[in-house]
C-alpha cells in the first residue's frame, strides 16, 4: 500500500484529514472504523480521516432502517437474528454454517433435524428459522442461496429470494436487528462482485416496499475482498 494510494483513499472516503503526531511501530497500517479511516505511518504520525456520518459509504439509511457493512465474524453479533448460509439439507457444513453450529452448540442442529423431518429440508431460495443455542442472537435464519453455475441458471433470482425470505422470516417475528453474511459467495462460488449488488438492492427494495419492523440490517463480511465488494456496491446504489 503506497502513501499516495492511502491519501487518495482517505480523501475519497472523507471530508477532512487530520494529522496527529504519535509514536507507532514502523509499518504502515490502515484500519476502517465506523466513524472514519485511520492510517498509522512509520514516522510516528497517525492520519485520521473523518467523514460526516452520511458520507461514510458503509452505511445507508432506508426509511427508519440502517443498512450497515462491517468486517467480522457473524457468530459474535448481538442482534435479534443472524442469517446462516445453509444447504438445502440443513445438514451443516463448512464456512459460515460450520462456524454457526460450532459456536451455537448442538441445539441448532437438533432443530434443523426436526425441520428436515417435518418438511424435508429447505429448498434453494428459501429460509427457515431455529433458535440460536449459545449464540448472542435469539434466532438463526437458515437461508439457502444458489450454487453459481455461470449465471444462466436463475442464480440471481434465487439469491434475491434467499435475502427476501430471510427478511420475511425476521419481519414475521417483528425483529429489529438482523445480520447477514455474504450468501453463496464462499463454497457456492457466486462471484462476490456480482452477488453484492444483488444482495444490497434486494434488501433496499424490501425495506422500501414491504411491511417490517427492522431498524438495522447488518452485513458482516468475513474478509477484506468481500467487504470491498459490498462497499463498492453500496456506494454505487447510494449514487443511483
Ligand atoms: P456458501 O456455501 O453460501 O457460499 P460459505 O459459508 O461457504 O457459504 O461462504 C459464504 C460467505 O461467508 C463467504 O464470504 C465466507 O467468507 C463467509 N464466512 C465464513 N465464515 C464466516 C463467519 N464466521 N462470519 C461471517 N462470514 C463468514
């Protein structure tokens, strides 16, 4: 990361850049916080770039609901419901699914088994709800996104449907805060730069057009590349 790039990036994100004199270690580091963008320079200078809230592109307000992007592990989120990128057998797996079952304990899988016995699982594009075991959230909404097969197999509509269904399950329970991972962009191979605008535009559409009690929709994105794709998509949607 060059100084020039960092400066341009800070300027793009904010209205004001502040330099502080500060002792730090010798590497350039950057971190993004909700209130701004911070860069540590080796010479003992911290540059703090502050945007006004409405200028920070990782948030968007739709009516009374805030859409927020953050990088992190969804199993730690304190929200009413976290969404799981499940498979249609509700059998558990790797990725975020494995992480949720590991952190939440066996109760979640037991409820998944009961749903499977009752209705044979959860088709692609649909979502079902269980409790959240040991997690801080109250519910887990298990949503099944599509496997990417090149884009001509109805993947976009199925991905929209997985987000829409998850929001419907939350609205049915009058939930206020829900956290999503990036559905389908891990093992299911949906390119994240294509998935991010689909995910965000469907959430925005839902918040504008459907009855709901939601006050916050949080996207908890596991790595930098995924975060960047969502940030770019949200910036574009805000401009359009
Ligand atoms: P899918 O099978 O729907 O592609 P994956 O779990 O393989 O689901 O991946 C979906 C996304 O979830 C990927 O971006 C992956 O990096 C991310 N992910 C994996 N673990 C976590 C976690 N603990 N919190 C949030 N996101 C996660």
